[in-house]
C-alpha cells in the first residue's frame, strides 16, 4: 500500500513538473552589418579577437557570413534582404 502511494505521488509530481510552463528561451541576437570590406587597425584587431559567430556580417565575406547565417537561421543561403543590407552597408559605411 505504501509503495503504491509513493508511486502515485511521484507520477503526479512528474506530470505537474512536465506540464508547468517553462520560461521561454532567450533568443540570441544576430549580429548586424558593417560596411567595411577590408578592416584595418583597431577594427581589424577587434574583429579578429571576436568569435566568428559573434562577428558582424561584412560584404564579400562569404565564409564568415555563411557560418553565421547557418548558425542563427539554419540556412546558409542569403535572402534578398541580406543582399540589400550588404549593399546598403557599403554605401552608408555602417
């Protein structure tokens, strides 16, 4: 009898824990765009010391941009929005 009671109590506790809402995961922000194609000086040092997944997207940096897109979006192929942002970042140099 005691064994059945403890088994039922554990089952109820397990179901309660499984059905209680968990805090939603905090989304990791995707890095923005920088219009500098060839970084020099302090910017270069800063970019090289940053892990590749946290570096900003840069125009014509195919390998790094592909790695970041695949990590953050699950798809390595750029969208039209990416192409427009890349061109816009070159023009505005941001």
